[in-house]
C-alpha cells in the first residue's frame, strides 16, 4: 500500500497550525468534516471518532443501551474489532461463512441463523465488495432485524447506485492509512436516527450530556440531576473516543479527491482482473458497485507446499502481500474467540477457511501505474500452481 497523505494535506494542516487562535482538540473542523462526510455519503448524521474500531465499539455500546441483550450475526472474514465490539458489549456473536463471489457474509446462512434472539446483522463489505441484496434487505426488514454496515474497506462502493453505508440503521467507516481516504487514524459512525446520533456523541466523550448536540435534552437532564454540575453530568459509561482538528482538516482536504481516486482504484482493479490467470486464481467476483481498495489474490490450489512456494516468490520479487485478506482470514481460528468456538465445527466454514489458507490481498492505490499492475500479474501468472 501507499500512504494517502499528500502535499496538499500537509499544506492544509500547516494552514491550521498558522491560526492565531489555535485549537487542536475536537472543535469546529471536526464538525465541518462530519457535515461534509454526511453530505458525501448521503446520511443525516456523522460522528467522527479516533478509529474504525472505536466506531464499531460505540455502535455496539449504543445498541446495548437501546436494546439490552441479544444475538448479533457476524462475519467470519472481517476485522477483529467487529467481533470484539459485539463481545465486549455482552452480545452473543453468531458466525456465518462467506460468499466466495464477494468475500462477504453468505446471505443464505444469515437467513438460516436468524431466530427470536437475533437483534442485528453486522455485515462487512469486504475489500470494496458489496454484501447486500434485495433478498437480504427485504428479509431483515420483514423480521425487524437491524442492519449494521461495516464499510471500513469500501468507501464509495454502491448497491443499486446508492452508496454502501446508507442502508443500515448505523454504518461504520475507517480512515486508516491505506483505506480509500485517511485522516492518519480515524473513523466515523453514520446514521439517519437522531436519537442514536445524540447517544453516540455522548458516548464518544466520556458519557457527558453536554456533548449530545441537543440543548432541550441537556436542559432536561440538568433539571433531572440538580445536584450535579451542569457541565459534568455523565449519563452513560463512556470513553474518550474523540478525534481532533488535525485529522478533521486532513479529512476535509482528502474528501475533495475521493471520488476521483476511487475511479482510479476501480480502473486498476479491472485491469488486474483482466490480466491475472483465471486458471490459477479466482476471478469470478461480483464486481457490480464495487470500489476496490486491494487486489484479492485467491489461489485455486489447496496445496500448502505450493502456497508456501508462492509466498517465497512474492517475497523474492518484493511484492508486498497479506495472507487471509480482511483481518487475516478466518476469525474463528483466533485465540481471542477460544471460549466462543468450543462447539463450532470448522468444517462448516469451508469458504472462509480457503481464504484463510490460500487467500491474499495486494495493495491497490490511486497512483499505482498500469506498468506495475502488468508486472505484478506477469509474476503471479508465472508461478506454478
């Protein structure tokens, strides 16, 4: 991957530092970025936080306050914080295998595992692919099950020409180093629900009522708790997940080129899929609406010796890669889930397990040249698989 940080971003940050009334903690720029991001995405509310992982945690914390107990259906191929946020808020994670066509949750498995205890489906749009379908959306709506979207790897990807992150009750984004846009570290919680928005704002800042952005609600709480200092009413058990003016300034600047950069990423991905050997690698992905942030390299072989040799050749040719795709592969194999996976049969998760052992991603970024893509594909195609 290459950093998304540009000279233009540095100049924007420099301009911020040159201000006489300099404030670097959460202030006007954070609010401005939240407004601009909401407009770009097409939602009413955004809460800018310090990471995508924090966005996940605050989303689940809000669901806990609103709904209490329940089961949440989660992917097996995702970033660790999606599942950790579920566990740490005392929800029960229910795992499903993936659809090999988009690396996202299998909709048929989601539907089969829904029961009376199911509160939400926490879906991950993996590596720029769309995980939604009319069938799934209609089913969840009929069953009154919440849809939560993790769009951390898929800024600008769409379903039915509408941006991912606008379908769920809440959606989460990451603005980490190698994602479609970066705020150094950062994330966002997006929603059209005013109550959730205000609750997440409070949770983001230590649980303080004055952070709600609702003066009527604040006055009501001050009246309810007359023995407390009006500025220090801690309504919920919150944390400090705030971001700052520097990150917001960079985010505002990066937003200007996001659409243009996404077009370059899409063009790169089309060339990659065109050139890579279809007899050795999976290429039959559902790419409609996708906005790829990394090239998925999925070996068709199931031979570990061949795989190990494949990795040696990539290392020799200085092609950086990550095995396991999103989050290192099958989360069910990770130590932190040991107590949740005692009675789980891994043979029921064959698709994600193949990605775990034989799936990779290679960096895709806006200034990646056609010549480099051609060179990488030639090397990949030359490997005996």
